[in-house]
């Protein structure tokens, strides 16, 4: 049942010849089967603790027990897991019917501050163009090549430096993305009414949910509990997404040389998280498998690594190894690797 993988880098300009990766993708199809009972169970063991914890914090904080706010990180991780379930809905990988996935995804978007239809469209484009240097800008972290960076004006280079700074990427970025950017269908404003409806309906539903909490527990208490919870989930989510595609041995090609299967496997990392982080993140660290076969439910991803042990070491990163990618900001087309600004400056000499 196993397929030997070729993970060596091919020469620049060579046409992808990867029947083994296409064969592997075909062999992963049995893992795409949704187990409805398991999906309902995963939803229940995520939502029930989240709402229980949220209500407990709201009550305790409203009563003056501010120590309850120490539970915010745990609530944030549960909210992150809710987002992972919403993510699987977007891929049609959580429930059997697309309509059921869509209804659940839209409902969960009320909690995650994420308009489901807008996000699903952007994320679909991300999967379709991962690692393609000529199709950047859809649902991913903006990445310039060394040559593109040098060709920018002084002001443009400084702006990019600020944008790629870890403090901005993991500090300001998550708050902007989930609290502000998602309020409008940015990037899809001219793509049809569906995305405006998605964004505005999510805004109204989220506002109604927060208003109900405010009526019961007070404005200050609700904001003090819920906003930090969202920010914890958002920051953890952005960190995950960043290290899933931004690492030194990542894979990028121009369109003429680009291959979906090669980019999916080699352009995505395997973030090997310890438990319980693997549970809270819904196994999304196994991102190389997810990109190769996005309709595999998150709870079946570990089974893939058991069946195909050769996938375990492909682009494997441990938590300590995720610090180095935070300073990598430019793609060196000649060296075929991500480099830091300092390394890019040395390339000039």
C-alpha cells in the first residue's frame, strides 16, 4: 500500500515528472471517507467544553473573580479547534453533504469571526496555487523573491520589512485579520453578491451573539472575556498557517515548472506537535498530507501517517524548529530556499 517518495529537488526549469506523487494521492482516497458519527462526536467534544468554559469565565469575571481570565488561553485553543472544523467543512471533509458542511461552516463562522463563503473561496484559491510564484496573493502570506524585493523602492522595501516582522505577523496581523479584515469581503468585493452576504450576515449574527452575552453579563465583562479568546485563537491560527508554508526548504516554482502534487507535498510542512496541542489543532500540522488530499477529515490524518510512514519525515518541523522560519522573508530563486533579509543582502556580494 506504500509508495516510495522522491523528495530531492529537481533542477530549475525541469518539467515535473511525478507519477509516484499522483499515485500516492490516488492511494489516499480511501481516507477521504467521512464517518458521520465521529464528526458529530468531534464537534460535540469541542463545542460543549468551549461554551461551558466561556460561560464559566463570563460568570466568574462578572462576579469579580478575574482569576478566571487565566482560562482564556484554553478557551482560545478550543476556538481554534472550532475553526479547524469550519476549515474541514470548507473542504467538504466533515459531513457527507456539501449543503450540510456549508450550513455548519456558516454557523461556526459566527464564533470564529470568519465569514465562511469568503474564507472558503480564498482558501480554495490558496490550495490551487500553493508554491506557484505566478499565482501568489490568494489566502497566503505575501512573499517576495529576492529580485522583487530589490526592485522595490526604498519605501516599498521598508513596508515589506515591517509586514514580515514577527511582531507584526503574529501580533498585529491576527487582530487585523479576524477583527477588521473579515468584516468585509476584501479581495472578493467584485466577485458577486454571495461574498457580501457572507461577510455582512456573519457580522450581524456575531453582533447578535455578542449582544446576547452583553445583555446577560455586561458589555465590559463580555469584551474582557471574548475578545482575548478570539485573539488567542487567531494568533495560534496565524502561527500555524505561517509555519505550514514558510520554512527554509519550502517549494516554489514559476507556472511553467509548477506541479500541483509536488507543490502540495514539498511546499507544506509536517509540524510534529506534541499532545495535547495536536488535538487542539485538529492534526492540521500534518499539512503536507492535507494539501495532497484536502478532503481527508482531520481526525483521519494520523491514520495516513501510519499507513505511509515515509511521509513522517517530509518537511518535518518540531516546535523549537519553528522559530527559525519566523525570520525567513524572501524566496531565493537561484538557491531555491527561503532566506532572511540579512542572508539576501549577502547574496548581493
